[in-house]
């Protein structure tokens, strides 16, 4: 490590920051560890789209794709508009169906 002079002080022990490749590789690895695949082709990362479920490797969230299909667009049209594959759009729809099937009802049951 190289010693740096701060304000002409020769006895400064501060050294230059180490930006070697091993450090950068570890940093990238740690960032990747935050991403979790929640469903095949769907991942969540707190630093991407505020942690919303997105198509893996993109910043396109599931709600956007499901909303487009719900508005009447075909799966093929949505895939073309967002530069995705049809399988990726279907994966988003599958994830939405999975979540809807496993959430408790929003209303109370009659007693």
C-alpha cells in the first residue's frame, strides 16, 4: 500500500484505498446475494423497483405486465412492447396466479 501525504504531513499513515479485483468481485457477489428468485423467472431485489417482483434480469415488474394483459393486450403484444419473451410474460401471469391463490380473502367470513 502506498502512503499519502495529507497537508504536507509526512507522518500520515492513511493509505490509498484498495480497489483491487478481489474486492470488487466480492462486492458484486454480495449485491447478487440480495436478489431472490421467488418463482421461476421472477425475482425480487430491494434495490430494484423498491423490491417489487420483477422479471429476472430486468426492471420490468410483474404488476405492469399483468395490468397490460388485464387491459386487453395479448401476451404476444405485451412481450413485443417490453422486449420480453412470451415465456417471461407467462411466468409473470403464473406468479400473479400463484400469489392470488395463496393470499387469504380480503373479507371476513360470515359467522
